[in-house]
C-alpha cells in the first residue's frame, strides 16, 4: 500500500506544484499588467516634459533662423570687408618690439632726430604722449 | 618729465618725447611748455605703429607709453598705458635705466 501511495503522493504534489507555479505566473503577469498602466502614466508625464522639448526644438528652429541671420551677417560682413580692411590699417601692430625700430623724425626747434644716432651716445627713453607738453 | 630731465642727462640717457601731430603743433606745445628734451613730430604715426602704441585708445593718437632702449637697441623696459592718465612716473623710468 505504501508503495502505491507514494507515487500517488508524488502525482498530487507535482500537480499542486504545477498549479502553484501557474498561479504564480498568473499573479506575476497580473502585477506586470497592473504595473504597466502606472509606467504608462509615468511616460505620459515625461511625454508632457518631452513636449516642452519639442517646444525647445522650435528654439533650435529659431537657431536655424539665426544661421540665416548669420548668413545675413556674413552677407553684411561681405559688404563690410571693405570697411574691415580699412579698420585694421590704422592698428596693424599691438606687440611691443623687443628690438627698438629705428626712426628719424623732425624735432621741435628744427632738425631731425635719429634713434640709432642717439643710441651711439647712450641709452634713450622714448615717451609717447597723446598730446604735447605731457 | 621736464623736472627730472637733468637726472636722465646725468645718467647719460636722452629722453625723447614723441607725439602724433604735425611739427607745427609740436613746436607750439614745446614753446608753451618750455621743455628742454627733444619732442618729435610723428605726423604720419609710423613710429607709433612700429612700437605698437598707435590708436590704442581709439583717438587716432599714440597711447601713453614709454620705452627704455639700451645702446644695443633693445627695449629693456616698457610701459603701455591702458587709459589716458595711465602714464609712467619719471622716477620709475629713472629706476629702469640700463
């Protein structure tokens, strides 16, 4: 009897295990199904946030307009080059020279002053004034 | 600068002032200010450009600047003013003489 009851017990136990497993799967799927709506609502919010992004992407659109205006600027810059070419002319050099460029200029009271001739006699201090008498 | 000119001369150094202006204007300024040091007329601002100080303040003039040049022609010290009253003191220049 015991040998006959043992397989029966195993069959019942196995069937129970299958039922439990099936119930577990069913519950899990229900939980996923119930969880799905929640994530769905969550994405809705992100979608709402991502909507502003599209709103932000219109900003890139103005940025696309900006390039157009940039193109306009470049066009106006294309017209400007003549002026731009003229502007750098008065300010060609901003670097302090390591070697003093030689020069000869008229000096007050008559005559000319040449730097290299002065340096043969001694050092020189060159002072640039914005106006005379400084 | 005028009040310290003799100190520069005693140190064997010549002080030269450069102004972007015509020689007539420079002569007029010299007579009024009674300066003893040479004042040069850089009327075409070529020297100011060569020293990198022309039109620094956007006025078509040389910016206030000073260069100490040794007998080898090297600029051993310089000061370039960032505004019209940014001028180096004569005493500072005396201390920088080679």
